[in-house]
């Protein structure tokens, strides 16, 4: 559907407003002027009627001259006889009868009655001053509309120009460019639109930069196990490795393949979080039962690494409206992260009170790290050379799961010396 331009709409609006203003002002002015003119005409007619009444005793010839002079001024003379009879033009006589005994008006005619004579004058707007007044009003209307059209056109172009430039920048941005900026000029609302487009461009640039960094990190993470698997597989195929070394090589290949599988699984789960069909089965869940089941598994895994595992959970049920399977996925992700970073002899704590909490005795994080802990690949890129790191998406996946469950998750320092991750889920 073709839409009219902003300049056209502003011009049309200015024309409409100007037309209404000129018409209203013209009508009010016309009424005031016509009323004033009528009063002036009445006063002049009254003065002439007084003069004519004083000259009634002149001869017939004198009265005829007076009648001719007044007729030339558009005034009709009606003589009133002693018996009340009226003599004069039929229309004038009719007007005098309609006006009654005294002075007044009959339609568009003014009537002034004096003893023995009556004067009648037409005051229609189509004659003389009335016609000129209407022409002046029409001229003012035309000038007003012309000025409004020019002003509306200029105003429309002034407002539309930065909007057109902003639209052009947005279209160019859709093609992939991020170095253009929209003009932040014009009225406040127009400048606000330009500022919003510029803010969007900055946000897109930052997001795409993070995506590139994340892809580079994932590519690096994938290349290491792939290189190991490929190298050891070639060694087996070429017969370089044989005899008692084969089981060790097999375990290395299996470990690196498991690492690849875990990375791909995390990436797929993270991608599914943004899909509409990501399944979350909300129900009344006893978190005490879920935490106890998770503790049985992770106590054994911590013991195998020499890490102390502690469970702090109430005996009575702790009911929340959530998905038990997704909560267990969140706990497994946080506990795996904690176990990887906690050295032997230090604790890993799984706690349940009003909130779920996983704490560790590892090296911990800085204040800046806590703020970006759930951003994909942020901690992985910083600590991959100094600490045992995971896939780079584990904490981002946990954050996405908690968000889809309607809860919140926070990161901060733990009393055990490492990091603490606190999960708050909706109450039942």
C-alpha cells in the first residue's frame, strides 16, 4: 500500500488549519463590519430624514428635486398623507408598512419615518461595501492558503529530511555496515529516532564482535581435541603405536571425543534456549529431593578427585513451581564448573535454603569477572591459559535455563574462598 509522505501530510494539515482560521476570522469580521456599516447607514438615513421632514413645506418642484437627489443615493421617499395614505415606489411603501409606525427595518431595508415622510434604503451585502468586503475576505483566504502551503511544504521537508537520512542509514545497516550513524538533528522526537538508530548500531556492533570472539574461541576449543584425536588415530593406523601403548592412546582418544561431544551438546542446548519449542514442564517440585539426588552423584565424583563435598539441605520438603529435569541440569552445570576449579582438599558445597547455591573453594573470580560470568566465552577467553576451563558456554547455558524457568541467578564470592552461584526460583 502506497503511503503519503510526511511533508505532504504536514502541508495538508497547515492548509486545513489556515483555511479554518481564515474562514472563521472572515465570518466574524464580516458580521462585525456589516453590523457597523448598518448602524452608520441608519444614522445617516436618520439625519437625511430629519432634513427632508423640515423641507416638506417647499413647493412641489422642490420636493421632486429632493426625491431625485435621494433616489440617486439609493434612498426611496414615501410621502405620508394626512389620512395615513402612502405614496411612493411599491417596494418602498411595502417596507414602510412592514416597519410599522416608527423607524426600523424590513428585511434588508432600513426605514426612517418622520411626520409626513418616510425614507427607505437598501442595505444588502451585494451592493457597494458588502460586495467589496466579501472580495477582501476571499482575497485574504487565498493569501492565507498560499502562505500555509509554502510554510507546510518547508516545514515538512525540514522534518522529513533527517528522517529520510535515518531511514537510509538503517537500510545500509541491514546490508551489514556498522560504521554509519544517523543525524541527530531537527525536532526532539526526530533527533530521538536518530539517536535510537545509532544506539542500535552500537549494540549490533558489540553483539557481532562478541559473536566473532565466541566463534574464534569455540574454533580454538574444537581444534585442540580434533588434532589430538586425528594424531593418535593416525598413529594407530600407521602402526606407530602398538602393544601396551594402545589402551592409553584409546583412553586419550575417548577423553578428547567426550570433550568434543560435551562442547557440541552445550552449544546445541544454548541454541535451543532461544527457540519457541524449548520444552519446560512446570510443576510443583520438591527441591530437597532434587538436591539430594544430585548430591549422591557429585559426592562420588568429588571423592574421586580428592575434593570435599558438603550438602546443606533441610529435611522438610522445599516446594517450588519449576521443572525438576531442568533444575538438575542447572545443578550439574554449576557443580561441574565448581569441581573443575577446586583443588584437592578444598570443599564444594551444594546448599538449599530459600535459594539454591553452589559454592567452591577454588581460586574465585574478580568483581569484574562476576559481572560477566554468564556471558558466552568471557571467562574462557580470560583464563584458558591459566586455569582448567570448560567449553566456554556452560555458565551461559545455566543462566539461560534459569531464566526460562522464571528465576534469577547471581555470582559472587563464597565464604569457602572461591565463587558462589545463587539461584532463586519462583515459589509454588
